[in-house]
C-alpha cells in the first residue's frame, strides 16, 4: 500500500506542476493585456472566456495523466474507459459504474483529492482574474 501512495503522490505532484505552469502562463498573458481590458466589458468578458478555456485544458491534461497511468497499469480495460473513469474521479462526480482493481483504489482516492484541490485553485484564479478585469479591487471613492 505504501508503494501505491508514493505513486499517487508523484501523480499529484505532476498535476500540481502542470497547474502551476498553466497559472503562471495565464498571469504572464494577463500582464500584457491588463491595460487593454480594464473597463472594457467585451474585452474583459473575452479574457474570462480565454482563462476558463485555458483552465479547463489544464484540468483535461491532468485527467489525461491519471488516465494514462490507469491504462498503463491495467487499472481499466482501455484508454477511453480510463479517460472516462479519470474524469469522473478527478471531478468527484463518482458515478460508481467503474472501479479500480482493489490494489489501486487508494490511488483513485488521491486523484479525487487532487482534483478538488486543483479545481479550488482554479476557482481562486478565476475570481482573481474576474476582480482584475472588471476593476473590482479598486476603491469606490
């Protein structure tokens, strides 16, 4: 069981790295755009759409990491099923129609915890971007 937890920890660390890289890219992109978007509703809205799309792409990449792992270790019968299982687990939807083999179940739990954390981090990013692009952090004076 300890070896499975170490593997799960490594997968979590890879996901955090992917997410941190993606967030850094968003903040770098926003630095160059901040003057153009502040106070312009449609540019601000387009920026939020781009950030949302980028964030979802980061999450899909992380889901793919877990899915490839499950497929590679024969946790799921094929790649399509692995992606489905990983998406349902990462998002904590948890339909329960698929389960990992007994020896890998703790890894699925760590994926769910990772998904919760990364989705929370994305929510914080999105709120920060929303506040910035609509100028909500300025005083009402």
